[in-house]
C-alpha cells in the first residue's frame, strides 16, 4: 500500500513539474491576437502589421492585428490587461499610453508596470511639424509668425489628450510664445484627414502618418522634433534650431499581460528581436520614416520609466493637466 501511494504521489508530482516547466513546448498552437490601441492606418497599426506579418512567417502561426480605437487607446489596454496571461494576447505599447498618460493623468484604469510585461520597443521616431498646404506656410519660422499674428485662431490636432502630438503642440505654444487650440481625435489618422481638409492648420505627428501625404502634395512637412536631423528625412531642419530646448519623440513597443509564463515571454522576445533585425522589416520601417528599436525587456522597462519622468516634467512646464 505504501509503495502504491508513493508511486501515485511521484507520478502526480512529476506531471505537475513537467506541465509547469514547459508551458511553451507547444506554443503557439493557435492564432495570437495583437491588440492595437488605435484606428486602422494609425502609426501603431502600420508598425504592428509589419511586425505581425514577419512573426507569422517565423513562428508558423497567424498574428491577428485587432485595432481598438477610442478612449485615447485605453480600450485596447483594458482588454489586454484582463486577458488570459497565456501568450495569446499581445498589445502594441505607445508612448502615449505607457509614458504620456501615466505621467500626466493621476487616475488610470491600468498600471503599465503592474499589469504588463515589457518585451521590446518596435521603433522610435522624431515627429514632424506638418501644415495644411493652403495655409501658405513654408517654414517653422513662418508658422510661428502666423500664430503670433493670429492668436487663438490656429488649430492643431492630436490622437487624444496626453498623446505625443498634444504634448508637442503644448510645448510649441510655450517655447514659441503663441496661443493655438488643441483638438483631440480618436487617432492620428483622423487628425491628418482633417488637416488635409483644412479644419486643422497644423499637426505635429509621426512621419509614418505624414510622409505619404507629403509626398502626394496633400500636406507640407516643415521640421522634425528631435535633437538632430533625422537621417530618414535629411532635408527637414530641426525645430530646436529656432526653438531651443524643443524635443518630442514618439515610440512604439510590444507588451504582454502580466504573469505570462517566463519561457513564453522569452520565446516571444527572441522572435520579436529576430523580426526587428530582419533587413526587410528594417527597410519597411525606414520607408515609413521609423527606425527599428530592438532591445531587452529590462532596457525597455527602464526606458519607459525614464520617459514618464521626462514627460511629467514637460507637462508641468507646458501646463498640461489631465485631471
């Protein structure tokens, strides 16, 4: 009887150890949902589709991009936060949702550190100052001159309160000494549409959104918002040349729900890094004006925390309150 009980206990313990030790053994065995906190055509949608296509090829399983716009992107975040932590739900992290809002809004439905496991950044870019062609503005200096001549009459758009474009416009007002009006949208794709239609006069947005329309002559790009010229947009001057201290960058990454098994996270990270280093992926991103940014989970986590501090300081300087 003792031998029988010992054997039964041993077999049960062994089965538990095996199942606990190898949750990624058969992973992935079904499609993986890649939640995007934005509309189709947004920067995060474009990047997520590039990465999802490559990951599907590498891992032999479909990555399904699921766009969930609205509530400044928090709809997608809340879906991901409450999803099963089994590796079958990923979400595109954005600078707005994982740096901007946590730095500027005291109460959120999620905690980026507690609720999510970082994997890697996908890409980062300096934004571009973009204007409606009919505005007759040829340079950033011209835009500042016009804004001073028409205080409170120029409208700029953003992908929502606390988004990089919102912070960028607020910092423009502070450093240029002008007053313009912020118009929040559900996503940058809608904002660029209204810019082309003339309902907005300018927009500080990602080159992924602006460049195709600029090439088609539908909008005009005036300057970039980094600290030095963008090698992907070498003809554009830096806004900081005429507004010292101006710097706004935008980034996107990949996170999973917290408590996702470590070996699945390790596998996903390795595949994401492999995809981001693939020449064809880097070329696709470069065509959109973005630079691939593969990094370790620890590096990504540290970067996001540092960005929250930086954005918090910028927000206080610009007087942005998201109470």
